C-alpha cells in the first residue's frame, strides 16, 4: 500500500492542488517518458556527454520513444551498440503499470493503471466506425465533487505527472498496435488487416484518432503537467496527433481557460450540466466559485474558438433536475446571448451505486434535444458506452474504497439539509 499522502485540499469549491515533482526511482535511473527533447539533452549532458553528442542522442532517443514507441534502448537501431548499455544503465522508458484491462460488450476498453508509488487511475478507449477516442486521466482522484460523477466521490491523492499522462496514450498505442513499423512479434498479434504489404504497420488501419482529457480529475487543476504532456502528443516528431483531434474538458476553472487556449490550443469542452445558479451550484459545486456568467464569458473569449472549432458543452440529463423544456430554452438563450460557437452533447446519466439522481427518459431527452436543434444549435445525444464495465461518462472510479473528503462533504451537506 502506498504511503504517499493525499493532497491537501483548501476547500470544497476552491481546490488548488500544488505541483509535485516526479518521485525518484529506487534504482536511481531516470524515466525519459514525459520529457521533451531539451530536457533529455540536459540529462545526457549531466551524465557526461558533450553538448553536440547530447543533442544528437536526445534527438534520436526522442524519435524512438515517442514516434516509434520502443520500450528498450536495444531497439534503437541507429544508436551504436556500445552506446545502448550506457543509456540502459542510467535511464528507462516507462509505462504505467496495467492492473486490470477490461473489454465491454460494445467494444469499449478500460484499463486500471498504477503509478510507481502504487496509486491507481483509469483510462478508457471508445471505438466508433470513423474514429477511436482515448479518454485520458489527469489526476489520481478528483476534488470537484460533482454530484452526478462517481469519480467525484474519490479523494484527490495527487496530480499525474507528464510522463503518467502521455504514458496513457503510449500504453494505448501499445495495446492497439498503433506504432509505425511495429516489431514482428507485435505484428503477429495484429492480424493481416493491420499490416501493410511491406510487413509494417498500416496507418490506414489506425484505431486511436482522438484524445479527450475527460478521465479522472480536473485537467486545469494540473495545468502545467497536462500542457507539457499534450505538447509531446502534438509534437510532429513525436506522437504527432493534431491539436484539432484533442479536446480538454473542464468543469469551469475560469482563470486558466485563456491559458489553455493560448499555451495548449486544443478544443475546449465545458461540463455545463445546468442553466441556473441554483441547480449548477448543487451538481457542479465549482459554480459557487466561478458562476455561469463568468464561465460563459470565458468561453466567449476562448482563443481559437470559431464555427470551425466550436466549444462543446457537456450536459448530463438528470430526471426532474435539469431536463425540462424551460431548461432547454434557457440553454439556447445563454448560448445566443454570449454569441458562442457551440454544440451541446446531451449525455444520458450513467448510474452508479448510491447515485443521488436518475436518468431522464428517452422521450424527455429527445424533446430537450429537439428544442436546441430547432434553434440552430447541434445537440446530439451521446450513446452510452462501456456501462457494463463502469467505463461510461461519470463512472470512472478506481478500486480504492476509503471514505473520501468529497464523500464526507456530501454527507455533511445532506445531513444539514435534513435538519432544515
């Protein structure tokens, strides 16, 4: 069991985690995953290479790690054989440890992963006909306490490091056979439809096409690490995924939204879920800190937002809470008032044991969607995926069952409400 303490949380509605350095490995080696070229160069210089050699080796190693997906220095064939043991003695190429891998009946896959200091978190891959989306976590646990979200019942232990974030993408590519020119042992497991006639990986068969920072945690409360990881994902010499295929979802951390657009530049999704202060204060408590007007104003000012790159509003459908015709009309009014280039994802509530809400009926969801559509705003209903393995939206929670700060806050609120 890990001895890493939970992060101190100043309060329910203003949780500001502090940055955390990577825990040194017991063997003294440095994990290169999560590091950009410049950092790798500095490490190589500090280990004894001259500046020119360090820069050259860093470029080669960066390419092999992020573009080719190797996990051993022995696989770096353009580096001298005599150099590879020198690297292996000082550095490693890590991945998060897989504790459990689950497959849903609908093709969704979920991995329970473990950090080097024995904390668990999850990632999910959702395949569709024309795309495959990886849902990536940014924190171990969460502290935002959104009442419909199972992850919100966990304690926040710590932020994930850049290596642990980008490592999820790399691990998914490992599992899906997504690296170009995969090794022969890997190719044998892929099947003929994933291998081109030259015996290498076929890009035409790529499964992982999109990334969403919608897993466990609030990405903007781990801003620096999320930014650094996504820069590696977007690097043309690295994982090389276009920023247009990456979406970051926030519950509304207004002060960091502009920085997200300027420094990362990915698509923005906002967990809206309600159109009145009263209801949003209840189900998304960060609304008590940054209200609807402030949030929508930040959305209107988000760098790069346009009709071609619309902001996505996530809206979970809760029976009798936020799903009325009046709610739909108010949603339309707010989007038009702030002149937002937006679309709305309507999400049927995914139940979990002890959840305080029920899902809206299919008829009610269709009526809500139709009102928004008739106003000229796209409002598709998201098909629930991975429910049978608790991988659907709002269901992610690791096996840790200790009573969390969020759960204690909820119990206290419910007790106070019962007392009147």
